C-alpha cells in the first residue's frame, strides 16, 4: 500500500492530540509541505475536533481502535510516521507499536513509563531493525529537553575543550505550568503495575534499565535534599528524573558511549543557596515522600483517578498554556575539572503547550530530515536518533532555545 501521509496523529480527539493537530494545521496547513491525517476510534469525534479547530474538511480522518490489530496494521501502512498520544502506553500502546515495528513505519510517542519501555526494547528491537522502523519513545517534555540538553552540553564541551563531560547535572530552574493528565495517568498505571509485579521496582530505580547488557558506574542518589557543588545551590528531587535519567543513559549507550564508560548524570530541581534554599529543598523532599506514600494506597489512587485527572478533552486553557515556560540548566565537568553551563528554555507550559510542538516536530524530523543510513531501524531515543538535526528544528519552530551560559 502506498504511504499517503508523512504523519498520522493517533489519538487526535484527546486533549494533547488535539493540540498536536492544531499545531500542525496552524504551522503547515492541510495541503502544505507536510501530509498528515487525524486518527482515532470515533469518526464523529474526529470530525468534531477538526471542525472545532477550523481545519479544512478535506483533511483525512482515519478510524482505528487501539485494540484492533487488523485496523492498526492497515492504518500504519499508510504513513511514514505514526505520532501517538494515546496513553498510558502500558495500557493501550502495545498493539500500535507492534504494528509499526512489523510494517517498517516510524513511531513517536510521549511515553514516560520506563517499565513498559524496558519490556518493549528487547521485544521490538530485532523486528524494527529488520523492517526499518525507527521507534522513538519520550518525544515530549519527558524527555526531549533533558535528553537533547545533555547532548547539546556535550557538543559544546567538545567544541571548547576537545573533551567530553564526565558528569552532567541537569537542574530545573523554572517550571511554570502543569504536568499533563497523561503523565499523571502513567504514574498511576505504573504504581498499579508495580503492585502486580514487585520486580518492576528494580527497573524503576535502575538508571541503566534501558541499556540492555550495560551497567555503568554508580549514579548519584536523587531522592534527598542536597547541596550541589557544581550548581552552587541546594536541590530537591525532581519527579521526572526517573524516566529522563534512563533516557539520557540510553542515548549515551546507543551513541557508543562517546562520553566515557564512567559518565554520570544527575537530575534535580534548584531551590536556591543559603538557609532559604536548604529549607525549601527539605520541604520539597518531604512533599515528594508524602506523595509517594499516598500513591502506595489504592484508595488514594482511586480518588486521583476520579477527581484529579483531567477528563478526556480537558486541560489548561490557551492563556494558561501560553503563560507557561521552563528553564533547565546543565552543569558539566570534564575529567580534568574544566566546567561548562548550558541552558534549555521552552516558551509554553511543559506538559501541553510545549510538548505538543515538540512531538510534532520530532515526527516531521524523523519523516523528512533523518534518513535510514544515518538512523536505521531499531528502538531509539530522540538524542540518539535525531540529535542536532532535531535541536535545530526545535529552535526554528517549536520555541525551544539551547545556549551556553558559562563556557568555563
């Protein structure tokens, strides 16, 4: 079957999927340089979203259920890339990703579920390599700014020092906005999965869970309040470090360990220096511990599902999305003590406004900018599969900036 589309947005009736469709329409149009379509399980809901967004009615609407293997096989055969926002992926994602791997169709998602990713990597790698499918997890706020942020810091260090950074501390300085409902739903699904399979806990705490056959050096513990000597600031745990750290190490693994087999990465939130910074860090640590304790109780999870999660199609309004922003700092040091500080900023709230732009541009990058000679079939990360090419695209179109604060 001919590939009619560059991108199919699967889950276009969900809140984030709708934002992706809106971005593609506003940026590339319907009959422009990017051929795309909306897909979901309900033709009528797809039409409602298309019309509400003012999209030309000639935009193709494709119907397929996430659990219908036959319909999914037909769907993925029609496109170069499937962009899916339908999560939690450990609940709904396997039939679609299997279909893409079998068909040689590229795939991008917003997955922040390391247990599921650790399961999918060995399951799909050989199939994707044989078919030519590039499977790229985590193309939203988790983990593009962090994954590409470390890559950018390493490139800057090579340019200035002629040597890689043996350690990098990723630090969240500003994060104005909300986590997506999909992120919260994925966290709840992961807790449920851990209750059913206690061995999953080992995967979640292992920074090298996504690097089969490789175990690097002991990594910093990021669960307590601590003073960061590189950043000269107190720091607190960051909830998304669990997935971002694994993706950074997987990128390093896929690239052939150019930063050294002893590379160390840490990810936390900056809270400031002095007594105030320490107090804030310890307060945030206590809050994190309490949240983790509450999530261990089934009644708490049931309440969150009922009252805290956005309903389908719900999320922050346009003003809230546009007022959001984030700033991440990467403090790096070479083996001989030379230091550099780089920065990544985003111009929308991380969980929705920025994420919808990042995944859309990642899909286009994979479809248009990165050939299979450079990135063959397999299970990838954004940094390892698209690298600086994606950084350039995100800076040109998606409101991200990568720069150097202090060149050492």
